[in-house]
């Protein structure tokens, strides 16, 4: 039986154990099967318990130390924590403990299984990252969306006020975009919007924010620029970028082998000149 358990544990990175839990919180492990699949070889100067205990991630130590408390309520306990194996790699595990019976001396016999859930945690983290990205980005162009743009705008204006700098917003509306959809279809319209987004991104600095407001409307936020007085606005950094935007959008776009020409209307608002 023990050999079979050892083989099973070795193939799926799980550990089975049985321990005696004392009322003072101390415990003694009676059986460990598959320990090395989770933490690697046990150092010669350590017992199995000591090696496992030492492998618990320092940030999860408190959680791990208090995990057994619920067992005294005769309830099964599940806890997730990290282990650092002998090669320094970190893995997430799920530790399931079940109280079996109380011993004559008042201690509790507990059986448990520890399973490697690193892959599940990785998939969960990626899913959360994608959700967070989706909440702040336009799904078609990958640019910031309106909600994200407003957050950046608020922070940018606060920074400009603090550092005595200027900021600018460009509102870009493609002219007659409906004609593209009507003439070449929505797929072509989508490709054009993606290409426009990419060109707008190339017209600004890495620190500036390009967003898609929706439909064929785009926004650009320029921050940390020199403040302009009223008579300088025609040469302001915002006006310079607006001219650049008009120029790069006037070049033809190649969509499905068809050259499409677009023009855009650009609105400009500068801080602090325009409030």
C-alpha cells in the first residue's frame, strides 16, 4: 500500500500525511508520503517535519501556523500557501486536513493531503490580468478606453498643477467614417480603426496616452509639457502634435488591398489656458 501511495504521489506532486495534533498546538507527523515531490530532498540534518516546516514561504507563515486551529472544532480545514523547494522554486499548494479521532491522551489524529496547485494559480492570475486589462482597454484597438483615459487625465492634471507644467487634450473625430463601413463593410472599418490607433500611438511620446473614446473618436493626453500663455498657443506642443496627427492620418491606409483616405477633425484643449 505504501509503495503504491508513493508512486501516486510521485506522478502528481501530492503529499499524504498523518499527524498527531496536541492541544498546545504542537504536532508530530506519523507518516509522510510524497514529501520530496513537493520540497525536494530532505537535508540530512533535518527531520521530515523540520524540512517541510522550513519550506513554508515566510509571507505565509502566520496563515500556516494557525491553519490547524479549526480542526479542534472537528471540522475539515483547507488552506492555500506557498512552499519554497530545495532548488529555490516557489510553488502553491492546497493543504486539506481532516480530523479523524481523538486519542486517549487528548491529542487529535489528523489525516491530510497536500497538492501542488501552482498551475491553477498561474491560470487564475493570467485570467485576472486579462480582466483588469479588458476593464481599461478598448477591445478592438488595444488602446486605453474612456474610463482609463479619464483616470490618466485626472492624475496628469494633478501632476501639472503640482509641477507648474501644462497638459493638453486632443479630441480626434474621423470624417465620414460611416462611408468606409457602408462601402467596404464593418470588417474593413475595424481594420481601419486599428490602423488609425497605431498611427496615433506613433505620433506621441511613450508617456502620452492615446485612447479610443468609442466609434471613430479618439483622445490623446499630453502631460508634463511647458505651460503656454495665450499668444503662444498656436505653437504649443499640443498644436504641434495636432498638426502631426493630421499629417500622418492624411497618408493613405491600405485595408484588404484597398487604399483608403481619411481626414480628421481635431479639437484641442490646453491646461491651464483653457481651465
